[in-house]
């Protein structure tokens, strides 16, 4: 079975450019999460969706960040305009439910903003 | 917000040695989980603990849910090179929407 699929795996861009990260969750999973990982702050939850509806976006750093889930098999995380401090690994994860605590993570998208 | 204090931050050990790492919190959790992140990959669940005092094994890994519900530890016996990675503890609280709070991670390096 396919796991969570993220693209791109790596992106290098210049400050001010728009960045779009993509995620395809595991089929049948009702929850989708976007995390950011940095050395300084570890794994931070940015936003999560339940049945394509954003439930909690309190972790989104600022208005430059936005996330959408137009259908059950696709989500995007957009940064516009990007800044060097946005450089991090961004993970998408999905889960069938929340009861067990088991999240299935993608391989991540490593973003470098110059 | 609530924090999980995970220690040690990093370990460099010889192959064959046992490893111990732990996680503590000032808050009570209903569930403790341990994830492992291989280099260049996303975290993968290793062990989940659902009851205070529970001791669970998964191969060479053993984890315990502290009796106070504020801590957990993970032991790895007879380490091998493929144990290299970052180990994360995570706590889950039902009155926090079952969202996970992750520790800062323990980076494990194993010398063959």
C-alpha cells in the first residue's frame, strides 16, 4: 500500500518567492496534519484537517502560510512570500482516527529559502 | 504550551550496548508513544502505551508508561547500526483533542 506521498522532496527558492508543498494522504484516512521540523524548535504542528475541513490552524506561523484540502486525497501548504526563516523540513501526516495516536508521516519536503 | 522534556538530546554508543532515553512532563498524558525517524525519512511509530504502568516490548525495544502518567522511557537492547536515527516521545491527552505533543528528540549514533 502507498504511504503518504509528498512533493517536492527538496526545494530551493529565493526569498520572496511563493512555495507550494503537496501531500497525498493514505486512502481512507480522515485526518491530515502538516508539521514543520527544525533543529531549534523540533516538530511543530502547523494545521490539521478532519474530513477535508481545517480544524486547528493555531500553529500556522503567520498570514504568509496557508493550507488547503480541496478533497480527501490532496492537500497543499503554501508560503507566500517565503523568507529564509521558513527553511525547514515540512512533513505531512495522515491518520485514520485520533484515538491511537498513530500518525503516518510522509518523507518530508526539505525547503531552503535563500 | 505544554512541553515534553526528552533526554538525552544525543547519544553516541558502541554497537552492542544498551540504550535508555526518557521523557518527562509537568502534565498528565493519557497515551505515550515513541516514534523513530531514520535519516531523510518521516517519523514512524515504534511503540504505543495506553495505561499507566504499562510495559511494552517490540523486539529489542522496551517502553514503559510511568505510573504518574507524566513520564515514559524507552530502552533499546544490544544496539545495532540500523538503530541510528532520532527517537521522539509523544504524549496525547484526550482533553486536548487527542493532539500529539512531541519531545525534542534523542539523536542516536551507533559506532560499529
